[in-house]
C-alpha cells in the first residue's frame, strides 16, 4: 500500500495529538508514531516535520530539551505545554467539524 502525504493543515494537529498521547518524544519518534498509528498510510517527511516543530515551539505549544536517544545519539525531545493542550482541543474540534461536513457532502444523494 502506498504512503500518502499528510493532508495540508493537519500536521500540527497530528504532532500535538502524538505528544498528548505518548508524552515526550524526539522528532523521529513522533514521525514513526504517526506512520505506525495510520497503518503506514501517512508519511511524515523530515522537511515538513522539523519546521512544524519549530512553529510549535515559537507558538509556545511545545517545549524542547536536548537529550540522548536509546541509540546514544543526541536528539531534541519535545513535550506538550498547557497552551499546546488548549491548541490541540481547538484544532481537533475544527478538524472534526470540517471532516463531518465533508462526509455529509460525500454521502448526499
């Protein structure tokens, strides 16, 4: 099955949800989790992931600290902030409202 790009406007939502569910993670773990939980349908490109994480940091929705991975590599670990949890709620509500509307249109006779 081919992998698909993440739909525009949803990467922040997926990152925030991943951190809310799994706790502190580095970038590769976040991407891996999204891909795994989507049954490998979604792919997170490195060129999209790290700029998105920088935007989340700039907005105060995540914090980051340098640490060491299990493979003894240096990595930046991201954690959701209180403001990030609020933003996650906003983005999930908006996403569900929009997808529900799309489904209604698709199912209309």
